[in-house]
């Protein structure tokens, strides 16, 4: 029977959602052919084979039912009849065609005729099936089944009459053997009529020790039955009931997995499988020995307790079942198996069936939510998850699944809300903080990288990294957040960790080079771009970035070589032509610059504001000395709406106004630039840098408020503007107060005044005049730690001391020791912010030891971080990164892999925590 059940179970799984009860049958035509074939025949199988070439569906299913039919005709065992009854009922309920319906009816009619107890039960089964057909499909299906049922009944009675006539004839001939057989049949009917069907099946499958039906039966030589697990646990191999010795060779092993799984619900509902019972001295349950009979006593005790449960009217069936774990239910195990195999539709059907048995199950609703999530049916998923939350509002799993689904739907605010609730209720899923961090990050993006959401994302990623320090996804996201916060030193630390995990990741190598560019270490970037190129030689983005680095280092030949490779790979790459034009302009090769500009103009999409900005930039550079062309460019720029939202266009227009000596208009644009960057002065510096050469313009600006600032050493117009407007004090002003400092003055094109003070590894003390600052602000120094001679460092002789004296004569010192200075070495130009906020200060700086440090200026203001990097872009537009973004933006789908982010919810996380 187990083999028949197991093969039929496979058939039932394969036709999930195809039964006639679920949908209008597709086999009506075949059904008609079957009936026509049967009308002219006595035996079904012989007629079926004689009507070839008729092709009938589900022949394996039909054949298995036919085997069961033959078995009950030959067997007098009550359990066999019961198993075949349930087999036929399940086949009828799941029948996908009239072909299967026919054979199931035939089995049930045989049992109906030969077992008086089954007579009314089977009639009720037929009536119930007809009602379900009418309810789930149509009256047409119900009528067709009733016609089929009548036909099979008539045929069966006709066959039965023929068999009875043959039997009477044989009796008249005095065949003793047949007479004995008839008597036996009468005895069976009489006996079976007084027993319950399920009782008979359960008795055959019940273990002596657990007193419950089991799926792994071991029949001993004494014919007593044990489960395989209990047999293994016996310390002495003696039958617990008759005390007969157990020999391995005498044991018959009978697996009953399919029967047990399919009848489990019926066993549970009828009380054959009881809730777990705690027994005293449970650790001695299996200590069978010759001196006592503990196992026999255990059996007796458990029988009494189970009997009490069955007979006690105060204990309802639902209370028993509620204490029995769903996870032990075979159907639950099947659900998990189907989910592991990603058979989500089958799992859905099984889960709904089990939900009928456990209608208030939180865990089954969570599993259904997960199933519908995997089927991308988010509405149904949310429906079941809401029901789960309503059942148990303080359980975290439903909130977590809900939040993860909202993330997939790009509803990040809802995702954050549900994920935070799951954490509040102590969800223990490993990836919970990562999913929440991802939601924070993408919500930040939707709000123009809102600082609040970025910090929340960073906090959640850092928690996740405590449990998994090498989580690649977390580390990449952290690097990006630090980049957005302009904390480039931390970006490099994170990228180093990523490269330690995978030094062959070309995108991370390229990103590393890009960050080094941001802090002005262009010579160091080349090696990273080169490694990335070795791994991915056709990465156009990487080639463009290496070309920019070579251009900034004024290695124009190598820059052009890189861009030629880009154009060879992508002849329509407008950025490559833009960069080539800049390089030819820098080389003063105007003819080639004009030729490349024309090609660039053809490729640029002039409907895009960024493309227009690049075009106007090149046109301006190539026509700086042609006032007519500058007027034409100005006319085109002025036609663009909302130009104040584009800093680059404001800068280009400002420069054109200056070249056309329209200083008032230029001042207006410069003021707009200042106010758009007022919170981030470090971003304003590159714009000022590109305008510093226009002395007449700065002189014109100072005419509005020409104050004598010579006491501060400020004598030129550019220095005056910087001090009055931006509270920046250029350090070279000190040379005008103390000509001895001239020996430390050096030219540097990366500085605002193109000159700096360089300590040259000597002791240097700079005492600044008391600077006026009407508002509380931080003291910020722009410095460049070029090199430290480690060999000459002595204990206590290497430091940089910042002194701050307030007007009330109180003062404080901030000292960078040699270990602090080493961290700043090689970072290029940075703004270093002192930790205290003050007003109207007398400040100084002292450099001691073998340190080569350059100083550009000191200013009052505020930066988000103590260290802010100041890049140098030459003739590149200050916000060129919008034209040529970094790796995370240009390769967003790879860097922030949605597939990877949407696979963070694993089945095991749900199952293990429900």
C-alpha cells in the first residue's frame, strides 16, 4: 500500500490546481469517449485496451487505482479496505478528469456494497462531492458527474448480478471451497461493521511505546510493532510488551511515509496523535532490564493518559491540536521542501490547505507572505502579513517581511517604518540591519542625500559589520556614504578593506583612484586606474578618469593616448572629445582644439543642461579674446531659464562678463556663486581660484568699500576681497609685515594667491595679527603636509602647535604630534578645523621638527569634518564630477546590486524564527 500511496502522491502534486473541483475540466471529450467505450464492454480494462488508438490521460494514476481495486477484492484486512477508501476519496477530490473519477467511483462502490458500515458514509461522500462541484465550478460539471456516477453504478450492479449468478451455479455443484469463501466473506462483513475505519488503519501503524501511528514501522518476530526511533533507543533489545529477545535479522522494516503524511490530519483530528505529555523520570524511559518492567509500565501509563484525553469531554479537540506543533505536521514539512526547491505555487496550495487546519496561525501567514513576495504578488503578500500583524502585533517577523517587500517596491519610507518595528520587537534575522541600511540609503537619495538618512544608514551598516566584518555590500555602501559626507580619509580606509577581500575588483580600484583625485593626490591615482585597466581593459569610464589624472599632472601626451583608446572603443563618447579639446587648449594647440571642438559639438545633446555647459565652456576658452563671440555665447547662456541653479554656468557667464569688463554683472554672478556655496566654503574655493587672475575685477569690487587693511599686511585687491567678503586671510600677507618671512615664500599654482609659506623642514613660527570676526566660528587652516623626515624625528621635537588667544587674554593650544602629522602626510591640500568655536582672535602657528609643511591661508567658518580636502582641477569645471560621476553613480546597478540587495531575506531566517 505504501508504494501505491507514494506514487499517487506524486501524481497529486503534479496536478496541483488542476482538479475538477478547482476548474472546469479539460477532459470532457475524453470522458465521453470513455463512456462510449464502456457501454459496449463487460470489463473495463479489456475494453480500454481493445479500443485503441484511444489515448487516455493519467494512465499511471488509473493503473494504481486499478491495483488498489484488485487488492480490496482479494483482501479481508480491514486496514487495507480503509486505506483504499481514503485513496479513492483523495483521488476523487483531486481528479483532473472523468477518467480518474470513473475508477475512484468504482472502488468506492465496491466498498459500499461489501461493507455495511461504509454504505451511508460513501453516499454522503458522493453527495458532498456533487455539492462542491456545484459550488466551485458550474452546474454543468455537477450534472456530468452525476451522469457518470449513475452509469458506473448501473454497470457495477450489472457486473455484480453476473458474478452472483456464477456463484450460485457453483454452489449448486457443491464446491466446498467456494462455500467456505462465502462464509468467510460473511464473517468479515459482520466483524468490520462493528469497527471504525481509521481505528483499523491506526492499529496497524501504532508503536507500542509512543502509542501513536508512526511513519517508520518495525515489526518484531513476536508481531509487535515499534517505531524505528524507539527501537534504536532501546538499551536492551527486548520487546517492551512480551519481553522476547529482538534479533536484527528477524525485524521487518516497513516505511509508511506517504500514508502517514496524507492521513496525519485525520489522525490528529481523531486524537490518535496526542499532544506531547511530560512524564516523570523521562530520562529512564528506555532503560529496559530483567529486574523490572519500566517500559511496560510506561506504555500502560501513556495509554491511560491518552484514553483520558479522548474520553474527557472537557478537553476539546482544538485545545489538543493547538498544543501540537505545526512544524511536526507532514504538510508543513512538505511546504518547506517545496520552498527549498522554489516551487512556490505548490507551496502556496499546501500552505492554504494547512491554514484551514490552523486558521489563526501567525507563522503560516508569514510564510504565505514570503511565498507571494517570491511570486512578486505584493498585494497578496501584504494582505496575509497584515493579518499576521493583527494576530500578533508584538511579533517581529511579519514586520520584517513587510519592510523587505516595501524595499523591493521602492517605498523606502514604509520599509524603514516596518523594519524599525521589527528591530524594536527584537527580530533576530542576520540581515535585518543591512536591509534597513539599504532603505535608509535609498531614501536619502530620494531627498538629495539627506544627511539624517545617510547617518541612519551608516549606523545600521556599522552594526551589521560588527557581526560580519567582511560584508562586501555593507562596506561598499559605507564607502559611498563617507564619500557623500566628504570624509575621504574614511572612504579610503573602507576601500582598503574591500581590496583586502578582493584585490581584483576593477570597480573598487577605479573608485579608489577617483577618491585620491578628490583630495589632489593625482600622482597616486595612476597606479589604481592602471590596475583597474589591467583587469578590465575596455572600461571606458576608467580610461577617462586616468586621462583626467594625466591632464591634471600636465602629462598631456599620456592623457591624449588614453582618450584615443576611449574613442577607439566608443567613437561617440562626447566626454572624451571634451577632454581632448581641453588638453589641446592647455598645450596651446588651438587648431587641433577647434577641430576636436567641432566633433564634440556634433555629439553633445544640446537638450541637456550639462551638455550645454560643456559646450559653452569650450566655446569660452577658444574665444576668450574675441568679444563678438563672447557676446554670442552670453546671449545663448542668458536664454537658459533658472541659470542660478547651475554653478558652472554662473561661473562661465561671470568670466565672460569679466572679459567683457562688465564688472557689475560679474559681481552679481559672483555673489550668487558665493551664496549657493555659503554653507560649504571649500566648494566655493575652486570658483574663486579660476577668477583670481582678473586684477581689474577685484579692484572694481573693492571700490565699493575701499578700507585700508595694511595693518594686517593686506595690500592687493584680491586679498582685500577674500578677507572682507569671505573672512579668509592669505598667509603670504605676513610677508608684507615681516620681510624675513620672504625666505619661506614659494610659488604654488594650487594656492589661492599662487604663493604659499613653506617651512622647508625648519622651525617656523607665524604670529598673525588679531583678526576681526563678528560671529562665533571655527579657526580653519589650509595646509599641505608634504613630507616628514622620520629619521630625524626625536622624542618631543616634532609637532605643529596652533595657538588661539582671545580678547580676554585666555588662550588654548591645539597640538598635532608626530603620529597625528603622519596621518596627514601626503593627503595634499586640506582644510584643518580646530575644535573650538571663538570670535575676535589672535592666532599663531608653530612648526617644529623635520616637517615640510605648506600654508596657504587661515579663515573663520565651519566645515562638517575636522579635515576637508581641497582639490585642484586646472581648467576643468569645479563640479566636473556631475559630467563624469564616480563609480557608484556610473555603475549603480553593479555597485549597488539590486539583485544582491533583494536576496537578503532568506527562507531559513523566517522558518528558524517563527
